[in-house]
C-alpha cells in the first residue's frame, strides 16, 4: 500500500466526479439470489490485519488519507453552537498547522462535518468559505420510527438550510420481514426528497441479524438510488465491523459490475483508533480499488478517530506520543 502525502484530495460530492447513481427498477430475482457465506466472510476479515501492514512514511501517508475521509461527527443531546463551531474549526485544520506543513499537506481538511438538523445552520456558517460539506442525520435518527411525513419533511428542512449530504435511516422492520418492496419505496422517496443533496442510507447493520440481510438491504438501497450505503448510526450495540464492511462493499462491487454506477461506502460507529482506519483502507483498496479511496466514495463516520490519528502523526514526526487530551475535538 502506497500513497503520496503531498497531494490531498479535495472534498467533492459524488455527482461532481462521476455519474450519480440513478437507481433502477427493483429486481426481486436479483435480491433473492443474494447470499452471504458468513464463515468465509469472517475468515477473510480476520486475516486482513496480518496480510496488510504499512510502516513509517507509508503509514503517515495513509493516515493523512484517512483524515481526508472522515465525516467529523457530533450527535449528542448536549450539543451546543459553541461545540459545533469548535468541531468545524477542527475540520478546517484537523492537525496542527506546523505538522501539516512538515508533512507537505498544509491544506488538508476532513471529508465533512455531520450534525443533527438543529445544528446544520451553525455548521454551515462556521464552514463558510471552505469546501467542507455539512451532512445532517435525518428521518427520525437513530430509530427511524417517527411519522413518515415528518421524516420526509426533516430531509427538506435540512437541505433548505444548507446540508449537502443527508444521512437517512431505513426502517429495519422491512429488512427483518423481507419486505423489499417497502424498503425500496421508502428509500426511493427519501432519495427524491434529498434533491441535489446526496443521500447516505444507514442500514443499522447491528440490528439486521444476518450478513445475508445486510447484503440484500445494501442492494435494495442502491437499486433505489442511494449515493452511499452506511453501516450504523453509532447508537446500536454493534456498529461497524470488518465482516459487515466486506459484505457491503462486495454488494457495491456487484452493483457497479451490473449497472456501471459507483456507490460510496461509510463505516460508522466504533472506529476510534488509527490502526482500525488502516484496516478499513486496506479492505477498500483490496476489494474496490483506488477510486474508492477518495472522499466522494468513502467516508469514516467518526469523532475520536481524528485525535488518535493526530497522535500517531506526531509520533512519526517526533518519535514521541503526546497525551490524548492534547487532541480534543471540540
């Protein structure tokens, strides 16, 4: 694994770099044919760490790449405008300026800032003049059980005040009961409500019971026009895992092979260490290749991950680890 630490990728929406996934007519035969060999998937995921390792300058390069892919997130009941403003300042300058200068990437930023609807306007103002988009979680996040018309209205309100990306949650019951038509129709309407804003479909994979359900739900959401598929809200008992990720990105690969359209991937929840980010990057490169190592097709949903990456970069430059409390997010 190699990359160039001197050329950060600008933050671009998927529709600005390749044809946006328009979706397709629901193909129930294709959905029914999808299977998942759980033991093989888990075995492949378990071997990844031993087969893919990067050190020294290459590790620093991949960690800088990871920063450019982070959706820097705060989704707490005690969020305040001040906290969101500080988070946005961190998004603009994710690592100390002198470190970025030394590493040759003075203009590096994160991929996006992700907040609740109530904080979208604050984030948009704080990021004005930058290329960093604001993402809003929506549709009754995290459970997705509010009245349907209110879920659609929430999307519209977030888009109206400047959100460029909408992270929606699906109704898990449609997956658990095998009602693929209902899931498709729901996703299709939510995609339409997003308009020009691109939509990330959160599957809440920790609540879908089987990898086969994860694979089928991924496919149906892509058929309905999802720009990204995302593992989790971060509020479930089990969030992003490597087996789930392998299942979802192989669904993405199959969808592109059949339709020609690229769909992005976002693991979220529980990814807090730099070494974890490296594993996910290795998995993406192995399974989908270089095009999916750009912000328009891959994001980490994370908050504390950035702090650990900054510590690792400081160790690379100085040979010493700093205290974690020197790398607060907000």
